[in-house]
C-alpha cells in the first residue's frame, strides 16, 4: 500500500513539473510576442527637417540622398527607432524662406533640424528660436557659428580658400591677374573661402586680385559675371571660384577657350567633370556631399536618441580632383548614388 502511494506521489510530482515547465514556456512565448509587438508598433519616430540652400543647386541633391538612405538604414538597424527625413528646401536660395521653414518646424513639433545657412545673421535668429523651443539644430556646409546649433559638419572653409589660391598660383607660375567668383555675399562658408584666398594671395606679390564678384548661385548669373570681368580684363590669367556654379550647364564653353584662363573651383559633381576632361578647369576641390546627409543624420540621432556627447565642429575632408584622378572620383560619385556619369570616366 505504501509502495503504491509513493509511486502515485512521484507521478503527481512529475506531472506537476511538466505542467509548470509548459506554463513557463507559454509565459515566455507571450513575453516574446509582446516584445515583438512593442518593436513593431511602439517605435519612437524622429522626424528630422533638412533645409539646404536651394533645390536648384545639384550639389544638395546628393545630400538629400545621403540623408534618406541613412534614415532608412538606421530604421532597419534599430527595432525601436524610426527616422524620417522632412526635406524642406527653397526652390531658389532665400534665407528668409529658410527662417520661415524653421519657425514652422517648431510649430509642427519635429524633433530636429539640419540646415545649410544662406545668411548667417538671419539664420542665427531662427536657429536660436528653434533651440529655445526644444528643437535641436545642426548646421552643414554653411554654418551659423554664433547660434545655438549643437554642431556643424563641413570643411574648414578658410583652409579651402588657401588651397584654392595655392593651386591657382601654381597653375599661373605665381604671377598675373586673377579674379574671385564669390557666389552669395552673405553665406558664412563662402565668406571664409574668399578670406582664405585673399589672405594667401599676400604670399604671391606678383599676383593681382582684380576683384571679388558676388552673384546669385546659378549658372546664368555666374557666367554673366565672368563675361563682364573678362571683357574688363582681357589679360586675366585665372579664376579662383568658391563654388562651381559656372559649370552647371554648357554656357562656359561660349566664354573661354580651354586652358587659356586657369580655373580652380570648389565642388566636383558629375555635370562638372567634362570641364576637367576638356581642360576648361584644371582643379576641382571635391566635397563628399553625400556625407552632408549621412553624417548629419547620424550625428542628430547620436545626440537626441543615444544622448551621446557631440563635438561642436565635425570636419569634412576635401579631395582635389584633376584629370589624373578623374576616374577614381567618378567611381566614388557613383557609389554615393550619383547618376549620369559618363561610362568613359568610370573606366579611366
């Protein structure tokens, strides 16, 4: 009788253990389902408004592509994070329109802004308004250094100006008349580049700067300025260009003959590469503009989602592009998502 009781007790204990094990498995399964549901339905959405200078300027298209691809990558990487890019860029350059967009972002409740500043003073006020109302702001390409933005991503524009001048001086054997194509007079980044050019020109006593010429940042306006200056100074030896607006189309071919006036300029986009090949331009200082979007978005997420400490200045590396490395640069542009790159350049 006692033996039968012990067997029955042992069976009961085993059944109880099996029941408890099954219950734990069920509870665990429910927990996993809840976590999956939380990952799917309770993602934190961070909307970042990106404001470039002008949608008419192709240099900013790759920045947009970089931002969109990075947002998608971060969303895929982190189960509880969704990053959305709100591209809000004026059709043509307008600091007042950029400022208005920033004010609207504050009203809409977006969490962050990335902006390339067309005018330092105007954008400083708008940026400070946004930060004071709880919106984090980062600048790229063109800074507002006295604003409350938390970081700037871009080149050292003063050093870039020095590089422009040194490259041009080498091309004209350190003597002759040159002109500076200055773009937007109010843009902080362009002012710094012009300052770098003029400061470095003092090292070349036989080089004369006939003037700095500002203009709206379009091909037509840049070409119009060049035409006027070349008529005034038929013995002009070179141009130091703080931007490559003159190479956005085909008009430069009607202004100068290849190699007659030496040119060094900033930016090296697909549309501009033919001017390197044909020797209208000898050196382009290429900026990895895709990373304007990529690095800026990653930095914003590091700041507001991961609470990381961010450096106030994040430097972008400039790559001089000449006929010698035209092929390598073309392949890099393609890797960044640029299209319409001639196959002959990719095979160089």
